[in-house]
C-alpha cells in the first residue's frame, strides 16, 4: 500500500474515532499503539506503546521526546494528530491536570468517571 493510501486510511480512522466518545486503541503501525479516550471530539492520550521512534516523528525529535517524557512521567496529555501524506505528521499535545494515569477500569475508576473528569477540567 502506498504512503498516500496509508495516510488517508489513518486520517479516516482518526476522524471516525473522534466522532465517538469512548476508549480506543489506535494502531500507529510498526507495533506502535496509542490508547486514547475521546470526549467531545478531543482525544486524550492515556498510554502509548512505541517500540522505536515512528517514521513520522523523525523530523521532529524534540516533539517526540517531549511527548514521551509526558507519557513516562505518568501524565495524561491531549493529543491531536495531523497526518500528512508520506508519513510526515505534526503532533500537538497539552498537559491535562490531575488526570488519572494509567487509566484502568478495574481500579474502581470507570470510563464515565474519566469522561466526567475530562469535561470538568477543560
């Protein structure tokens, strides 16, 4: 599959996810995943599993390192991914204060609680 088709498919998947509220795992390719919770069209990154630097971060190493430092410190962030053809992407992310991380349903903290918390802190 060409990079153009990959980019279009990724963008369609992201748009589909952002139209729904809930918990999603987004496959970034190359065994990389991002677990997102979506509230009112805004996605919060709650966990990111990256085996190596994604190809579309290589031109923005400082952005990538900053994002990973947030994740490693156990902080939740907003993440908005703008996917561009040929695996170039810009990623904007913002610290979400007092967000539970990592998000676990079985710790007595339901998805509804998380959604409510996110709305209250916007």
